[in-house]
């Protein structure tokens, strides 16, 4: 069997062998642990200095919202289980003149993947999923090389699942298209961000739990943490609290309403929507290690399966992880989400018991950079340098 780039895929035996014989390295090494410990022991800024930093964050958000014509933005920062900053800016609906609040519902897009990763690991904790099992143990209807891909590689974006298909339709009808599409790379050889990988993980969750994906997420995360305003934009629409989504052609056009992506298409890769208040509960729940076993948290935040090339893979179970030199080298766990009218950001620094959540109803790079800049100001007191996008953005012409 050959992949889309013409390379011969490794044998099913080799895939299984790699999954079982893999040695975990990278961020879980003794050296990395020592670096995280040393960073965490640095002194905290004084109360006066922190007040200045929070004031600088507020001023920066206001300035950039005006500069980049952002309709709504809600930012929250938690530390040691407490809310140290939370503020809603702008309008959830410009046409109806509805201000944004901390209870406004925004799309999460790919931040959904963190919920998917956590739910998958909870099933591992319960003995209902083995990460080294082949996909076809949990997903019916798979064909060809997809059948024997290890769940671990799929959940780490390293299985070679393609990032794009000929067309996107509801996931329950899309498997046929995926089956007819070659793998994009040899399993285990490279990181390749793919929404289809996490739609497959959602199917694993549904089969292993015996529940619909969203019901499994509710049972694992939403209900225990009291996140009653987290579902899909379709489910939350009757509340009247869903933000109107907007686009501006990635800053090249005028601001105008757009439609949210269909959750039947995005499913476990991007279907969720939430509020700032609920996402604070999520961040604090993760940081307090309420949801998973200690071993599962190691997999979620620190351990990453190395690629067969010897290169590290920073991504697994919904998060990119590693030291962020822009905040002093602290170990950071984060991801963002983006679909039409959605820009979301979740950043955790476990050793500092810190989390940041940013939600907006406009997608473009400048919007993501608002939250990232707030993050840098909190840790360093300075805005610092802009960061490159965390993930490739596939923009369909006319979509924004």
C-alpha cells in the first residue's frame, strides 16, 4: 500500500510493533522534569506588580479590539483555583446591539479536541480503551490501512490521516470518503494536523462508552464540573446567549455575519461551544487534576510518542505541550480553535496552577494574538513578540 506522497506504508506488523515497543521521551524525561521544577520555583511578582500587569492586559485588549475591529472578546485568567481576571468586551450581536458577557456562548472549534482527548483518556482509566489497539476494534466500516492504525497514533496526530478530503459532509456519511483517500504519510513518521483524526477518536469514544460522543463528554467532564452552558451552538441557540458569528475576509473586507460550521460535520474535532464561566470551570478542573488518574495526566500534558524519524511530536490528546521561552521557559499546555466566526484559546501552565481562556466571534490571526499577548504580559510584564499560528488554518474562499 502506498501513501498519497508515493511512499510505501509500513506493514501492519510494524505499526503494532512500534506502538508496543515505543519509548516515551521528550517532555517526560528527567531533564525536562528538572527544568519544569526549577521554573515553577521562581518567585511570584508582588501584588502591586501583578495589578499593573492586569491593568496592562485590560488596556491592550481594548486597544487591539479597536485596532482590529473585533466585535466581541471575553478573556479570563485563573491562578491557584481563583479568578484573577475576567472581562467581556464588545458585542455578541452587533445588529441587535447585545453586549458580550461572561455567559455569552461562543464556538470552541478545535479546543473541542481537548475535551475529546480527556474523554478518551478517562476511558483508558476505566479499562474500556487500550491506546495500542487498532482502530477497527472501535470503529466500524473502516477499510484498508485505516483499520489497523493504533488509537495512540491517531490521538497524537501521527497516524498519517490526511488533513483534507475531497469534500466535507456529516461524519456519519464521510467515512466512505476517508476510506478511499490514501494515508498522507507513514504511520508514526510525522505530525500531521487532521480534523479527521479526531472525528475518528470521537467514534472510538462512542463505541467504547456505548454512548453518543456528546453524552460521553457530558458524563466525563461537563456534569462533574457543573458546565451547564457547554454543548453545541445548535443546542444552545434557544437560550438566546449564542454570539452571532462574524467574518471580515481575514481582515481584508468589512465585518459581516457568517454561519457556524455544522456540528454534524465537525463532531469530536470541533463541535462544542461554551462560555467564559464554563471554561473557567474546565481550566480549574483540569489544573486540580479532578478528572483523570495521575498516569493519564502524564499522557495528557507531558508524554508524547516520538516519531520514527527521531523528531519530537509536541501534540497529543488535544494539546500541544512544551516549554514556552516567551514566558520564561515554563511548561505550557495549550491549543486554539478556529472556524468561521470562532477564535478560541486555552492555555494551561500546570506547574504554576495557571490557566487562560479567550473566546471571540471573529476568526483571524490578530484575534488569537490578543490572548497570547495577555499571556505574555501576565508572566513577564511585557507584550513580547507575536507568535506564529499554532495550527494550519484552512480558509475556504468566501467562508469568512
